[in-house]
C-alpha cells in the first residue's frame, strides 16, 4: 500500500530529525515563506467522507525533503495543486532534542501545527496528528494511563502534544475538522537509527548487541515504558484513519502493544545472544523524563471503538529486530 510505505519512511525516521519536510502521494514541491492567514471566527468547515473505493491523496509532513512547516502559503499550494485529501502531520522535535532547543521546538511543534490545522480546515482534509506518551506528566496515573486523565507534562514536546490534542478537538467541534490522533508509545523500528527520544535505548540496544555483544543503557534497569513495533504503529495509524467517523467516540486515543523495562529487554536478548552484557550509566535528564511518563497505556477504547489489536509482543519484537540486524551483519562480514 503506497500510504503505508510513505508512513514507514516517515515514522521510522521520527527519532532522528527535526522533521520539517513534506511528502505527497503526488508530485513534490518546496516551501517558500509568508505569514499564516487567520481563519474567520464564523468559518464552518466539514471534512469530506471517503467510500471504500476512494483512494485518498496524501500529504505527509516529516523528514523526506528539506522544507519549512512554518511556511503557510506554500503548504496551502501543495494541498491545492495536488488535490490532497488526507494529511499526516509528523513534523516535530522530540523530547530530549526539544529540551535542548525550546524556541525551535515551540516554533516547529506549535506554530507549525497551527498552519496545518488552518489549511486542513480550509480544504476539508482528514487530518492525523500523532501524540505521545510524553503528553502525560508526573501527576498522571501511570499504570495504567487512561485516555482521559490529568496530563500536565513537563517537557516542551509533551506540552506541544497536549496543545495539538486540544486544538485538534477544538477544530473538530468548532469547524467540523475531521481530526484524528493516536498517542504513540515508544516506537521501535529495525531500519532507522536512534536519536533524540527518551525511548531510543530500545532501538540502540539491538545495534550494539549484534555489533559488540554489549550495551550501555542511559535509563535505570527498572524503568518501565510502553512500546510498540513499527509495523503495529503503521497499521494502527491507517486503521484509525480508515475508521468510519461514527465509530469514533473521541478524537485522541491511546494505543499500546507491550510494556517493558531495559532489564526485561536484556533478558529476552540473552535468549538469542547468551554472551550479551548490559551496563547502566543513567542520564539524569532522560531518566527524569521517563519517570514522568506512563508505565503502561490503557488502550481499551481504541480496541472497542475501531478494533485495534497489536501483533507484536516482546518475544516477537526481539526476534524480528535480531533477524533484521543479524542479516545485515552477515552481509557486511561477507562483503
């Protein structure tokens, strides 16, 4: 499926880049610059519906070509010229990187979102914006964390995602925007490099285990976080976008697959690599972020409303990741 392949490229690279690019299912275009227009207070927009035979024309913001999500005029031109009907908005600075550059994170994650909301509402698009475990904070219930509860995150990334959830819901009720959002757990992908996310240890550990037989973890061994393999993430995203509007009881859903600690992951790796060793050198900034996040997601509403069901648990995840990296290593050694 073309949309799935595009999402694979974007979601798989999410941890590594500021993600200010775009990708369309039609010809690509670059952004120029102008100031955002304002939606009139009496505007009223209703999203187009899609039958089972309609093929959406998709725009994905994210790391594919260099551009600027802050350029409203050319974002609008891309939508109009390519007759876009679905928009997936992945442009964002993630947790640890966002804390290192708050002003840039505020611009990309919040001002960029406003541009996307305005153009989606003006042109009757179906809009998907991912949220995150980082949208919760230390006063949120952590095990499990329900869809609706106190959030109060303490990172600019988390604050911007709560802002996105609420703005999307507001645009839905105020303008009729077909806004859909999933709170992703930590996403683990075999074919992308880690960088910038608090859950990145769960990707790096496979690279180091196969290459060196050992790994130094920057979180405590007991740090439990919800996680998901990339294939489940992509399928959840497409399923919620394809779900009939009447089946959605809310605009933002938790989705989950598994929850584990670094020690749990290391023990599963030892079943495949008996000589594997893990040590711990805790990064206080990342640990503080992780300690404020959910330990486990309650995604019962997603499972009830639109039939969400994950495929990958921890054993399947580890086997899949090692098969991927093991094949790469053998090819490299042969060459």
